[in-house]
């Protein structure tokens, strides 16, 4: 029987990146599997729940990600001043491969998130891989991945290519980083994989 993370151990993941890079579109790609999306009007954020199995066989765990997305066009410092990145356990940093400036902006976003949340795992996603890359975009993506020791993905919210793989990669990195700190896995007494927190 697969083991479950304690439901109170849902993992907060924040989308980060410039406006119009496709953050919300990427979430919609995951939405068929998402439990729900909730608007947080006082926080200029939405929260989408996405349950993802991580690992195989007896090591398999069901990870419940709560993925935060920005509403409007706040900048990284503005978000870092608020509650958006607070207690985040992972960051999905998104740039647009057709607009290299949005990729070169990602260090500022990642640093803002880590200032608040600490040195949490980051996955860097170059979106719009369905279109021809702009000159320099792919090199910028690679450089940021190296600088932050973060996996990079070329993905497309339009075609769906690599979207789930990138999100799953982040879930795996979060589980790996938390299991280094403590044994977070337990089996629920009723055998169900998950229960919602009332
Ligand atoms: N061609 C293409 N267009 C995309 C892709 N992802 C998003 N878009 C378009 O880019 C625009 C901005 O997307 P949105 O998800 O609202 O960006 P956000 O501001 O980062 O949340 C929309 O018109 C999307 O349809 C993609 O992978 N490929
Ligand atoms: Mg959006």
C-alpha cells in the first residue's frame, strides 16, 4: 500500500516570474488533476492543489502540492514583502523562451523567494517551447540552472510538453530535501491516501 505524507504536510510551492510568461497557463495544464483552485483576494494570489505520486514501489508517497500563483503583475520585491513566499517549500521559476529578458529576470525572482523562504528547491522552466526560441534565451536558461543548481525544463503550456514532468521534478526535490531533515512519511490509520484538513 502506498504510504502517505501526513495531510498536514502539504507542500507549498510558489510560481515566480515576470507577467505574461505563462505561469497561469502552466497551472491550467495541471488542472485536470488539481483538486481545486481557490482565489485569495486579500493576497492577490490563487492556490491550486495538485496531488502527485512521487517515487516507486514501497518508496512511493502521495505529495499534495499547494501551488501559489500571482494575480496581477506584482514584482519580486513586492511579493517578498508580503505573505506570498512565506513558508514556501519550493519555487517554480518561469521564463519565456521567446523573450530572453524574462529569463534573465529570474535570478531576482529566485533570490526574492529564497530571502523569505530560505534555500528551498527551485526548478527553472522555460515556457513557450512550442515556438522558436529567441537568440540567447536557451543559453540564459542554462546559465540560471547552473547558477542556482536547479534543474531546467523547456516546456510549453500550449502543447503540454514537459509541464507535468517539471512540476513532478519539483515535488521530488521537495520530498528529498525534507526527508533529509526528518522522516515525514507515515501511513494513515484508515488506509486512505489523504484526508483534507477540515
Ligand atoms: N505559444 C504559447 N503561448 C503561451 C504559452 N503559455 C502561455 N501562453 C500565452 O501567453 C499569454 C500569457 O499567459 P499567462 O498564463 O496568463 O501568463 P502569466 O501572466 O505568467 O500567468 C496567454 O495569452 C497564453 O495563452 C505557451 O506555452 N506557448
Ligand atoms: Mg497569471
